[in-house]
């Protein structure tokens, strides 16, 4: 039953995507990342101070690689959400299990099993189908950035597992990730400029920060207490919820080819989660 928390996380991550898309006409991707991260940073810092938890870590190099890859991934992901149909952007980002499984297999030097090979083939066939011919020429660049966000997210999840194996607590991983995102996006926005925030913008940013924070908590609960394979499969509920939101709010009706591509990527991701070595499962 604990794995069902991933359904709540899927809905909340889809809501985060909705708020990003609503905020895209008013704020840059860097601004959206900044506001999302600063809310999470303030929350986790308050909790650690209240419970007197130490933020010191001897594994700063892995934290740095994880945080940089995650920061660039979320920056590109937010850009893709603003430029593409919501379901398409979310699906491209959710190619991360394919790259996570591939990285883990190579790192552990294990022989790739046929289910894993089949999952990766299905996933990448879906990627090719989704980028061409589903996306028009003017959206192809944004689609490539969305795919890169999935690659970098896979690297970030791989680093998270490395940190977990060293005994690093989840809240410390989230803290340093939020810290680097806040600093990185903050510097970016200092040079590009902040947009003014009206009442509508404030509500969008509040919804973005709240949905992202709650989604992280629900996902952590699902992976921490539930079955990893079930949680990994249910993570693709985000694609379903995002598709429904896209249809309801923006009339984003995908072609049959687009739906087929999304199905192939989801099937490939689920197969990869099930066939990858157990060390390759994200727990954040």
C-alpha cells in the first residue's frame, strides 16, 4: 500500500508541471527554478535547524555532481514544459529511468539482460518517434532539450544512489540540491533580471513550490516504504495526469503517433526499472 504514495506524487508532479506552464509566460525558466528551489531550501533548513541535524558532509564531490546535473536537468525541463505540450515535455524528462538503468549496468559491469535491453530499445524507439515526426520543426529544439533533461536526471539519480550507499540521509541530499539550484538560478536571474510579481504570479509560484515540495515527500515515502518496482512503474502516472491536464487546460490533443511514442517510452522505462540492478533505483 505504501507504493500508492507514488500516485499522489505523480499527481503532484503533474500539478507542478501545470504551474510551470502557467508561469512560463510571466517568468523565465531560471526564475521558476529559483522560486521552486528557495521554497524547498527554506523548508528543509527550518526542519534541520529545529531538529538540530548536521549539514556537514564528507561527500561534497558527489553532492556537487548530483546537484549540478539536477540543476541543469530541471532548468531544461522547465523550458521544455513552456515550449511543448505538457505530456510531451513530461515524457521526455521521464526517459531518466532508461539512462539510469544503462549507467547502473555499466557502472556495476553487469551483463545486460534481455528485459533491460528490450526496455532500452522500446524507450529509445519511443524517443525517436516522439521527436520525429510528432514534433514540428520549430519545437524540435525544445524536444531535444527535454530529452537532455532526462539524461541529466538519470545521472542525478545515479549519484543519489551513490550517496545513499555512503549513508547520506535523504534530507541532506535534498538540501544541497536545493542550495545549488537556488544559488545557480539566483545568479542567472541577477544578470537576466527578475520580473515583477503580481497577485496571479504569486499564486502560481506558491502553487509551484508547494506542489514540488509535497511531491518530493510523497515520492520519498513511496520509494522508502513501498516496493521499488511498483513505485517505479507508478511514477509514470505523472505522464497520465499531465496528459489529462494538458487536454483539459490547453486543449493539447496529441496524435496517435504521439500517444504510441509515450506508450513505448513508459513501457521501456518500466521494463528498465524492473530489469536494472537493484543499486540503480532512485530513492528521492
